[in-house]
C-alpha cells in the first residue's frame, strides 16, 4: 500500500465523524491500540524536540524500508503519532521525503489542534523526514 493510499484510508475513517469530540476519541483509541515502545528506546536521543508532551520516536531500517515506533505520555499526541506511523512506516526513505501529508489538513487536524500541538505535529513529521534522510544517505 502506498503512502497516499494509507492517507486516503485515514481520511475515510475520519469522515465517518462530524463531531470533533468523536474525532478526538478516535485519535485516543488509535493511540491506545498502538504497541507500547520498548523501554530501551525511551532515551533522550529519541525524544522529539518541539513537542510540549514527551514523544519518543524510534526508526529502524530494514530491507530498504523504514519502520517507525513511538510513544507519548499524552493521549491525543499518541494518536497523532500513531497516524503518522501508519502513513509513513514501511516506506522507503525517498517515498517519505517525497510524501505530501495531505491527510493532516483533510481530516481537519491542523485547525483543531492547539498551537503547541501543531508545533509538535510538525516536529514529529520533521524528525521522521530526518530519519529518512539519514537512512537514504547510508542506503
């Protein structure tokens, strides 16, 4: 499945809800469904700068594709990072670097996040792209 197909799938899931409280609940549920991050990855190096809450992001490069795992101590942020992982994991570094993450705007996430959460979202995307760049140069 391509990055855009995964984005379209998420947009479809969110279209089922009109009320933002329901969308927040969906985000929280997605975050709770995510596997907890192994304690050994909860290091200063994996903490994302620019997030108000604590977010740890681990990237592993296997068979030309990047696998992301992450965890946050904030419920909604955990859901946001779960969406990003769903969209970007299992992609090549180039696919991640070329990706236009239109789902963020399409599901209304951008306008319904506080400024600090929006900054955190941008910081998460930036960090995932930094990993892609690093793996690409090794590749």
